[in-house]
């Protein structure tokens, strides 16, 4: 599932390539994927517009148009965005195709069909995508121990669940929550309201460091991205705990364990992340 580092990679690869290009036509094959304003209106409003630039907000991608309208895209679990030559073989579950003035196509595919796209007009409030509910960007300098404690310090919920909520920090999913908590030495099921000042300081330091680290490890060229159809996550070999249950801890050698926290799989080290206050 694409999380902040993967979505940032899409932005860095696709964004520079589509900047300044015009949109000739738009084809929506599954109407539900164009969540707002509806498939027909979505296509009509976009045809003839031109792209200014691309940004990211949490796990959302935003394609800004010169009209100041904006396309908001969420990949959800299996979504993928590719910029391809017109004759490039299509992915099986391609739901939206933007044909650009240079002859290339920007294609959105999604096998599980959970991904969504919205078109918000200039000066229109986005009350549709849910992006307005997001917390701060984790790479910003405003992520402090005081901010995290204010957001989660009174919560009885497990700290792992808090990291996944998006309302205090945007963009962290299951993979990087495990990596962050391992590096911070915090037990995933520990109630947030039991963390002390040292743990909040550690989280404020580790969250941006780990995400920046995995963004850097995920660097890929536009050619490599297209060749691997946007699914070659090069940072995967650098994951220390996620997906490694039963393997030795890279720090102490103890076997990594798996448990369920808030309905989500969590991998941790019972020595480095002790269960206790």
C-alpha cells in the first residue's frame, strides 16, 4: 500500500514530466473512481486545461492546473499512476486516461478500485476528499514533542493506532508506523497517555528522520519507474521490522514478533520495544 514515501516518489517522478502540458481529452472507464463532480463533468471540465505542477499532502497527490483548479488523487491500497507513450501496453485495471498534448497518456490504474480522484475548482472548498482533516506534514519542522503530546497525550488508544489516524500527523501507514516505533524503542500497543516526555521527544525526532530516510532510499529514474510500472519500491530492503516477523532483530538478535494492534498487523522486537512503562 502506498504510504507517504511512495506517494512522494510518484510526485517526484511524474510531476516534472507533466509540468506545463495540456490535457487534450480525459476518459473515465469506471465512473465511481471520479468521485467528484461525476465522471462526465470531470472529463468536460478538464479537457483543454493545462497542468501547472504537482504537490503532495499526506498520502494525497494534487495536480494543479493553470486555471487554479486542482485534481486530487488518492491511490489507496493498490492505485498506480503512470505516464506512458500512447502505445504502451495498458495495465489491466486502468480506470482513467488523461491524453496529453504531447501524445503521452497519464493513466490511473487500481486493481482493487478503492482509489479516488476529485476535481476541485478555483476557490471551491474541498469538502469531498477528506484532505481538510489531515494533521501536519511529518517532514515539517513544526513536528515537536509538545505538538505530539498535545494531540495524543491524553489518548488511551495504542500509540500505533494513533500514528495511523492521519489527524495529527499525515501520511504514516502501517509499514512506517512499525519502522518508526522500532527505531524509537516504543512498544506498539503501549497506550499513548502512558508515554513520557522522553518518548515524545524520541518520536518527534524519529518520525521525520525515518520518512526522509525511506524517501531517499526509494529514489528512481523516470525510465526505471515506467519499466517497473511504478511498483518497484526500492526502500523495501531497508525495512528493519515490517514483514520480518520470525527474523532476528537487527539490533539485539531476538526474534521479531507479530501481533495485532487495532486490527492491524504489527511487527516489533520484544527486547528493544519492551511491553511495560
